[in-house]
C-alpha cells in the first residue's frame, strides 16, 4: 500500500507529453493490450461499442480497433492534453475529456476497458461503480491493475495503491458486477523486470520514461518483452499484473 496522493489533470498533461514511446514499446504495456484483447474476445465477442476509460494517449484503442474492426471505440481521459493528442492521431474514433469521479460518463456500452486507472485514484471503488454504470445490463468490463508492491518507478507516475484481488472482488460486487474471470499474470518474468528496473529507479525513469526512443532503446524493449512473455506464467498468485473481467447484472 502507499500513502501517495493522486495526480491532477495538469500533472497528467505533462506526463503524457513525454510518454508516447514508453507506452508503445514498454513490455508491460504491450502485454496488457494483449491481455485485454484476449478478455474481450473471450467474454464480449459480439461487442460493437467499447469505451476505454482512462485512455491516456490512445494506444489501447488503436490496438483494439485494429483487432476488433466491427466495434466502435470511444476513449475517455481527464487529461485534455492526452485527448487532444488522441483526436489528432486517430480522428476516426470518438474521444472525450471527463473525470470519472465527478463528470457524467458516456453510456451505454457493450464493453468497457479500464486498464491501469484504478491504482491512480484516491477513490477507486467509487470510480468503478460509476464506470460500471456505463455498461449495458449484461455488458462486460475488463479491468487491469498492478498487483503487489508499489515500486518507486510506479509512484513516480502517480500510483496511489495496488488493490488486491480480494479488494477488486469486493469492489465489483458493490458495483453490481459479477466476476467472470480473474487472473494474475507476470510471474516470474515480469516481476523480475520490475525489480531490475527499480535497482536504480531514477536512472530507469531517465533512460526509458521520457521522450522519443532511439533504435537501441526500441530493440532493448523488444528483447525485454520477448523474455518477459516467455518467462511469465499466465496465472500465478505472485503475478504482478491483475486482470479482472466482470459482467453487469441485469437491472
């Protein structure tokens, strides 16, 4: 757990402005996109409307729309800078600026993706309940959050706390969501990468957490991703990446 406080929209405007290559090439981010795609294909194969809450710079929407061409996507974030960038890069999708804790959310959707958002919030349970209300009855939500230790590299990008699977199950129940799948990916390979990056967190953030990647940095991330994928079990109690899929109960 952590005593950190959530960042505000200005903080995220600044952060997103320098994280484009990190989000595209980082091994964890790349694998999360595949985990979300797998969950949608398994639990919401007929979804035609999908909302990505906390979409950041739009990498998830871009990836999923290539893989699920029959669906229409909307990305939402409370960073105006991020949404402006998304609209410029991918004008064929819908984009909206909104704070999940205070603003009315677009609705209803067949499926909602909430990837790497709840750990950034001071009131994650409230946020999840509001996000769940964006679903059609019977609709599917895919949530990813880090699990276990909050590393220094994660505190630097606004992680407040990492909820346990037990906490997530309780939050889903309070939000009228039935859990249909819960797994923890990334042991031991991805967990080892996190520990390695935090041997010198400041150096890792300077080298890989800002700005455009050179060719060697891109290849280093490609290699790390290949090693992490090969060296991580699909589900293990110590996996640092939680993926929970829920279905909204009938009204």
